[in-house]
């Protein structure tokens, strides 16, 4: 099992100017596995396709993905072509990860999708994207999309790209089992992840599918100092079942190392760490990432 560690930029990141270039360069130079960019229309985070394209152009080995890209509301044919082109131009370094989108009225308005139809639209959109990647001629007669004798080129270099999904709710775990190639949840404990993986594997088997053991990942938010009280209060509302919600956000490098090792012990191998309090300048980012590399990359094998 190959352990790999990447870096994520959350929806609150301010790396939406040329400072993004410098952080991408540092991740490549330090030999982190991947970069993951988030999507939120009403936040400072850059558009994920644009950001991944910039990352692809500046690097040779760094992989890149979305954590996550909102799928309902997008044209699946045009998206499939965009991502296939990006995968080819990056020599197969794309890590597509999709979601339904945050339960926020303003964000849902931006994508033009009613909350009640998001799940069905997600499922069909992903089906069409995959057909565009895999089929020489695309035919599809669904509730939302009808396509006849459509050719979509170029095809991605990866045959095909592996799709990652997140989520920890029962319905989300079942969706991963039915549709995904990998699982990347966030704000979970090692026990949550271990139980979720069992559910996913069971559902996948029921649908004559198999998800590789190495496609079990975790997105881990962390802070270097103390976790802000408002963050812990929000997590308590989100996870009232946990006596101590601070376990969801490691505090300091040693605790982050320990947390990653706990996930490795239950079978996880792909990790995305996200600093909840980002460095405020390029020099601070460089210093932060150098420290991260010293503490975290020895966990890889």
C-alpha cells in the first residue's frame, strides 16, 4: 500500500493571484504528491478548472484534483472535454473528485439546481461524463440529458480517470459504493473511516463492483496553534455524537503526524491536509510547506 500525502486549499483560500504560482512551485519542489482545490462561487477560492490548469502548466509530477467540484448544474459533455484535455496536457495527472454542492440557497442558485433534484442530477451527470471519456460514440437517453451519436474528443490519457467522492452520511457512502473509484471524506475519525469503508465495500460488491484498497483516502484539516473556539463549536453542532470534536482537527505537526498514522493503521493510504489558518504571504507559505514536508513526507512509503 503506497501512502501519499497532498495539500488542499479550502474554500476560504486567498491564493487566487500570482501567489498561487509560488505555492504550486513549492509543492512540486518539495515532492508532495498532489494539490487539491475547492469550489465555492461566493468565496475567494479560484475556479478549480483554471487553478488546476495553472498547476498543470507549472509542474511535471504534481498531481491535482478538486475537493470537490460541484457536478449538478454543469454541462457534462463540455466538462468531460475540459477535463479530458487537461488530463492529456498534464500527462495523466488529473484526480477528479465531485460532489453535490453545499446546502446553501445562494450557491444552489448559482448552479441553477433545485436541492430536491441534486442527487438524481449528480448521478446522471456523472454517467454522461464517463460515457464521454469511454465511448467512441455517446448515446444517452435519460431524465436530464439526451444524446445521440455524439463524438467527444480528445479522450483522457488515463483510461479512464478515476473518480473520487466524499461524504460520510449513509446515502453518501452508498453512492460511493455504487459510483466511485475512491473515497475522500473529511472531518472524520479513524473509526468513522474504517466503518465507512466497510459499508462502501459491501455496497460495491452488491453492484458487482470493486474499489481498490489504495483508493481509501482522508482529507484532514489542521491548525498549528490552538483550534479557534468558533470552529470547535461548529464541529460540535455538526458531530454531536463525538465527546471531543477537537480530534477532527489535529493541532500542531506532531498531532497531525499521529492522526495520519492512525488512519494508515485502519487502511487509509491517500491523504489531503488542509491548513485552516493559511500563511499570509509567499515566504510564510514556503516556510510552512518546508516544515510540513519535514514532518509528513517521511510517513510515505
